[in-house]
C-alpha cells in the first residue's frame, strides 16, 4: 500500500494544517463530481484514506510507528475527516439512499477487580450491567404494536434532498439529509410508548463472565456482542472488561511467578527446619537446610500463576529473611556467649557489596 505521506505529497513532519491544505487541494482535483474518471476515483479514495489517518493524531502516531493506520479502533472514528471536508466543500455528507434506524450498539467498558488468589486458576463473576436492551413492547420496531412506519412525503423515501448549488467548483449536486425523516426515508406516526420510538430501553442485566487464569492488571478482555443493543434492534456492541488485580498482603507477582517472604528464626536458620507455608492455593511444605542465609530464594516449581497463554504454571519463589532475636534473657545471653566463644569464627568485616540488599524486596527475586 502506498505511503500516506506520499499520497498527500507532504513531508513526514507536516503539520495538521499542511495535511488539511494538501487534502483540500487534491480533493478539488480528484473529487468524483469534478473528475468522473475511474483512475481519479481510485486516487480520491487513497487520498481520503491517507487524510483520515494523518489528520487524526492518534491514528497518525500509530501509522508512524508502523501500525496499519486503518479505520479500526473502538470508536470507529475513521470517517471524521471525510465528513468535515464534505461539509466544508460539498455542503453535506454524501449519502446514497435512506439510512437505517438499526444501528450497532455502543461498546462498553467495565472495570473488574479480582484477588490475586483468583488469578491463579481463573474465576467467575456475574456482573450487573446498566445497558440498553430490546424493547419488549415493540420488539425493536419502534412503532406502537399494530402500526408501522410510513414513507416520508418530503423526500419520498430517499432520505435526502438533492439540490444544485453553485460553489467554487462550479455547479455541484449536493445531497442533505431530509429534515422531516432525519434521513430515514420513513416517519413513525405512532412511536412505541414504552421506548419513545427507540426500539430499546435502559435496563440492568446480569452478564456471566469467566475470567481466565493468568490475567493481570490493565488487561482488557473483549466480550463480543455483550454490549448494549443498538437502536431499533440493531446488533449488540461489545463489552470490554478491564482487569485490576488487588494487591495481596503476603504475595506479590512477577509475571507468572508468585513471590513471598519467609521469616525464619535465627535458630531455625542455623539448625534447618521443615515448615508449612499457607500459599494462595493451599499448603506448601518447605525444607530449609541448616545454615540457610537471608536473601536466599527457594523455588517451588509449578506453584505460581497459571499461564494466560500456553500451558502450565509459574513458580512460587520464597525469599528467606533470617530474624535475629532482639530480646534475650540472662540465661539465653550466656548460652549465646558460650556458643560464640567455642567457635573459631571470623570477626565482623566488610563483605563483597551486594546491591540486592539495598534494593526493594522485589528486586531480590529478579537478580
Ligand atoms: Zn418500543
């Protein structure tokens, strides 16, 4: 596909204003009403698409970074520029035939908080959603039961009014939406009372959601078709769930691994001990060898978070923190002194510098 900047004949540093000017110049030359050829029509489409992308700051940024620069995105705002220019030069948006009352419903975004424990295996929620649902009374027809829409007298069902207008391009046929039927081509003489002729009503609905294992804060799950219903029984929009994982007092997360800190009394560290940790998914037996040091990390394979993509689980990583007793009675103090006297141990001295000792707890696990 051709480069959007080349298509418009502007530099990559062009300002929005320069892009707009370039587009206007090309549109005057290539618009189908001025230049009916097939080649011009193709070029006009390319120019318009390039303008749509580059005139939208967000799409332009995506395009510059190598994205598709397409019409996608949640808002589907890609045609904004198109409409602007037609309004400016041609007196209204080109519209062929009447438009439908049926439209797609809007997307919705909900935030869902889950506990870290729920992330390990995934969880279920029944979410209460305020949304638009089909009107029971008219079933989306927008008309009182037994009545139906009638063809608009003013536009005779076409939905638009054609007019010849003098402009800087010469005489141009313009088409504006019919004011009487608002472009629909029909009017509804007896709108449904329940929904005021919208074909849908506000309601609270329960949406069952399976939240997969391994989700993390910021992740968005798309639930196609679970958003609001469109006007006049149009298709449902999508529901997006933005996940927030609540922090846990005892466990932290690094990717698919779970991290925790184990406080080990000095005597247990010296003699070694087998202990049981109450992990988020049940008990884990941990064996500490005699002489275990502070900042040692024990790894329990497969007791982390279930991987969102792929199989298996991460690991549980346990950072040892040896706890030195702070209050000794007289007898204990004598015993420790006797212990120290009996050992030919090195005196206190500088060790090799360990950055990790000074970093935050988390960093210990990453080195
Ligand atoms: Zn209704």
